[in-house]
C-alpha cells in the first residue's frame, strides 16, 4: 500500500520548484479553458447533454458493450474482455508476441498506465516506447506521471533540456521548445517507422458502428494508430458511447475542457480493419478492473462519466500545491480522489476522499457535470462506516455528543473561553489540526444570555 495522501503531500510540498512549475502550468491552462468555454453560448446545455449521453451508456453498459463487440467484429477487428489488470496485460503481451514483435509504440493512455502495462510487457521481454512528448519525458526520467493530460507538468523546460542532453547524447541542446521537440522527433521517428505493433487507449468507442476515437495534440497518436501492421487498443469499458452521433457533443466538450482549444489538432477515428490501409490487425481489449464494482454504487458511479479532460485538476487548489504524485494513483486530482478508491478498493486509497477542501471548483468546470464534492463526501461516509473513524475523531465526536445532549453542558461550553484557548493549541497528534486554524474568539455574551436579559 502506498503512503497516505497527507504523508505524501507533506513530502511533495517541500519541492518549491515543482510548486512553481505547477502554478505556472495550471494558471495558463485554466485561463485558456475559461476563454474558449466563454465563447460557447450553450455551454451549460452542452454539459447537460454530455452527462446524459454518459449516463445513458452506463445505465445499459452490458448492452452497449455487446453491440460494440458485434460492430468491431463485423468490421474485421477482434474484441477481448479483461476482468483486471493481470488479464489485460497477459492479453496484450500474447498479442504482441503473436504479431512477431518484441517492441511496441504507444499512444498516451491512462488505461495502460492504470494496469501497469509497460512494466508487465518489460517482464515479458517486450519494450514499450512512449511517443507522447510528456510521457516520453516521464519514461526517460524513470519518473511517474503527475497529471492526466500533461504527465510531466511538474518539470520545466530546463529540467527537460538536461534530461534530453543526457539521454539523447546531445550536449548542445538548448531549452528552446522547438529544439526540444525536434530532438524528441529525431528519437521517435525511427521507432515509428520500425516497430510493427501500436498500443493505444481510447477516448471513445461507438457501439453502433464500432468506431474507436483517440484525441491528441502531437500527431504521435496518428502515427501509432496508422503505421504499424497491428494495433492493440486497451479501453476502459466506461468509454463506450451508444451512437456515433454522440461524438458531436463529446468532441465539443473535450478539447475546450482539456487543452483550452476549440478543436484538438488530431482526432483519429478507425473502424475495424481496412484492407490495404492502416493496421491489418486490430484488437480491442475491454477492461473492467473495478469499473463494474464502481457502477454498483448509485452515488459513486458518476465518476465513470469522466472523459479525462483534467479540467478539475487545473482548478483544484489542493492539486496545484501538492502535485499529482501525492495521490499515489494513476488518476490524480479531484477525479483521482473519487475514482482511484472506487477502482482499486477503498482500503488502498482510503485517504484520497479527504484530499479536498470541498470548494466545488471541480464540479463547476467538469464538462460532464460530475458532482465530485458530493461523491467525496459519500466516499468519506463509506470509508468511515466500513473501516471505522480514527480513535481521536471518535473521542472528539463522543465528547461533542455529550455536550450537545445536555442543555447545561451546551451553555457551559458556549461560555467556555478555556475551550477556545484549548482549540487553539490542541495537544499531541491533534496539534496538526490546530496549528493551521484560528478558532473564532468567544463573544463576551452568548445569544442565550442576551435573550434572557431581555425577556
Ligand atoms: S472529472 Fe470531469 S473535469 Fe475531471 S477529468 Fe473527468 S471529465 Fe474532466
């Protein structure tokens, strides 16, 4: 089990450079998003439509998935079902070997990060080459992603220049973005042309036609989904849309919410296999890995609407300070705080639903209207009911219950200046709470005393 959020955040908060990098990056993306969202007159109606489409898909997920399987199969693809990460990884490794390769080129994909595909392939002697620039930076640095959309958001240009100088053996590289991109392109181009198996995730898949959609900004995804002879797509089962036409709504919501663009530069769509054009073998791996269990929770299931735009991360004051690594999960930020504990089980990420001030900024920006604060509170309740509250909290609640149960004690507590002083300097492990809070000063006269003096 990884460190709890408070422990991990305490470590991350000491990294002042990372905090500066995050503040600069999230402020920029936030402003871009706000500008392009303000251009759309019917943005709220669009959000409603996005939420409805996702809810419709989730309400009859089994039916839509079987339709998707039939459509993909009819178009020449093959569908595989994976209950968990181990099954999905084994399927992908087998398919790569059957394709006669020991390398794959990868499109950025949260689903494959979630199942630890790169490490599982490495254990089978298969090398995975990340081709998204930020994922490449993370891979070359032996680092972990810290953002859904910009996995290397915690690194600045100078850090990336030093990394590229070292890994690519190009000591004269400057931190000019064009130079850094060109260096990455030189590194990747040869792999695009050589490696025969591509691995992608999917932003959406349409049940009625079998079309799979990947949305990206760099063109590396287009290369990975068109150049290799075999394409393997690992997709969470919640990504299915009932109809091809639903893409009209989703493709207006996603780019504006994620990169702050009216339309992303590359939207790749493919349906099965087209003889003589693009990959001649297409495999779609449908991944459950905790999604069915999440669907069983009537409040928590709305997390499955998520289209991974990362708008909630960019507005979250907790994420901006603590950074993505503190969450100890593939999915950081507000969506991570509700998705990770549900996918992996509440025991594994029990501290995450508390990694929020419940300010509600995440709900306001979410393009599919996931009420993250309500889900956070709901999960806190579930965790306390299932695992029990900490002893200190139980004691505090018992004491409060005694105070509230008796009018005499309640009135005494209201006058209790000593109580206020105590709350300002709590002892032992409770000190962390009182150190960062200023209790209100007790008034000279309580309302009850004032009322009595006038009646
Ligand atoms: S929860 Fe909403 S805002 Fe956050 S990543 Fe998912 S779709 Fe985007």
